[in-house]
C-alpha cells in the first residue's frame, strides 16, 4: 500500500531551510515544493500522461500560495482526465493570450459563409452593444462568471428579455469556441444558471383568428376591403400563403416559376441561407394573374407607393386590418401564419413536418436535419391546395 502523504502547511513551508542539495516537500497527488540550495522554493507537479512521467512548474512560493498551487493541481488533473497534456496547454496559453474581441472576430469570420449578412450583423450587435464594453479587451482566460453576470444584469435593467436571451446564447457560443480552440480551459458561461440570470417573461403569441366563424368574417372583410387594390391582394395572399410579413411584402416577380407553380425565395433572402419553395394553389395563381396586370412591370409584387425601388411598407397590412375593424389584440399580419398552422394541424391529415416546412420552420434535431434534406414538396403542394379550398368553402 502506498504511504499516505501528510499535506503541507504554510508553517512547514516557511520553516523549510535550504540544504547543500535541493530537496522536495510533497503535498500529495504529484504536487511538491522543491527547496533549492539558494533558498528559493518552487512548486512542481509530477504526473503521467500517455504512460510517460512528466513535470510542470507552477511558480515560486510565496508568489504562488499553497492554496493556489492546489487549485492549479486540480485544474491540471482535470485536463489529464480529459486527455489534454497540461504542458501543451500551458505552452499554448503562453504562446497566445488572446482577447475576447479577437476570439469574436475569428468566430464570426468562420461562420460568415453559412449565414446572411443581416444575421451576422445582429450577432455582432448583441456582442458590441452589450458584452464588448465589459470583456472585449480582456484576455479570454481573465473573464470570470462575475463579468458575465454584470453583462446580463445591465441588459435586465433595460427590461430587454429577448436581447438578454440572445446575448447569453452568443456568449455561450463564443466561449465554447474558445474552449474548442484551446484558448481557454473552462467555459465560464455554461457554469451559470441561465434561468436565474434571465428575467422570466410571459410568452406572448401573435394574436390570430383560429375558429371558422371568425375566419369567415375575416375573409368577407378582406373581400369587401375598400382600400388599395394591391393591399387587398396582399391581405388575401397573407391568408393563402402564410408567409412571414416581410417575406410576403418583399416578394419579387422573378421568383415566381409559372411552369412549376412555385414561388422560390432565394437563399440569400432567408435567415439561414436555405432556398424556400412555396407551392401555389389554383386560387393563388388567379390572384397573382390579377396582380400582374397592375404591378407586373415592377420588381416587387407589392411596390412601395412612396419610395421608388422599395417594397410595400411593413405597416400596410396591419393598418388595413385596423381599418377593417380588427384590433391588435384580435389579428396581426403575423397572425395569418398562426391561423394556417393551427387549423392545418387540427383539421387536416397532413404531417406536422410538412406544415412546419411550409412555415419555413426547422423541424427535428441537428442530426435528423442533416440526414433529412427532403423539402416534402409534393405533400406541401397538396397541403396548400387543401388550405385554399378550405378557405373557399368557408
């Protein structure tokens, strides 16, 4: 049986006198203090890695205290357990003391090819507006949980729940990247309780009409709308296509494939740079043909009537709903998507996957997404014709 090692104490260390040759005072688990002939006392850690015995210097006593040396021992023992050589980790740390700003620049450069500039701009905004003032110039290894808490508290004071959530997610991603690149050892963000840092907020769903009686009233109101002809068509297509408001109002004529009866929104216009295919029903084709006579020579299906070269204002559909008597607690432009999703899930036989795909939602885990690249176009064709017929029958 191995002889038990009596842990060191500050008294024992301070009373250790130099001798003609250096000697060791062990603290256990490979940590020892080497007392040199000149009186200096140096912390060392002896360990085995891949079958080889190695040593690493932890600094001189009392610059590195007994407590600090033990903390370093545990940190390096954890590295060994994870298959990382402490010597290599220390060399890497000495080689490059990278700042958080530098890590963020490196991370954004790596992910840029796979996302839109708009999305990347949002990420950078979260970092620069909320995190950079606190940690940007710090060496990544100097960032503590206290820094992260200060960042989150500063956002919480402004009552910006969604911003706080997005910033926390970004910080997790930044420090996970730094750990993967071996710039740091621990991710200080994942150690925190996210729920405690983020102010809980009641989820607010977009107001929407989801029963037949009220939906029939909405359809009739749209049919009798007395405003601009293009706005009436926009209202109808909002109902038929269930697109996001911006996707609808910025549709371009060049995206319509009349032969395949599909609207193709280019990947550059989508958040994650994936082309979105929208099957169009017979009813939608008829509406598009009517609209083409009015705006067919323009770039957009719904051109802005004030600013040339732009698409319809983001408030147009909502303003039209208010003019028809639907207040913001009853129906919104985004609510058309909820109407479609709720009724399609409850009253059709189409799969959850096809309905969510039609809404351009991500379905399933990252792994299942990687294996399932199907756009379910045939099923979605039938789904959108079913939806158009359902509305017509009302």
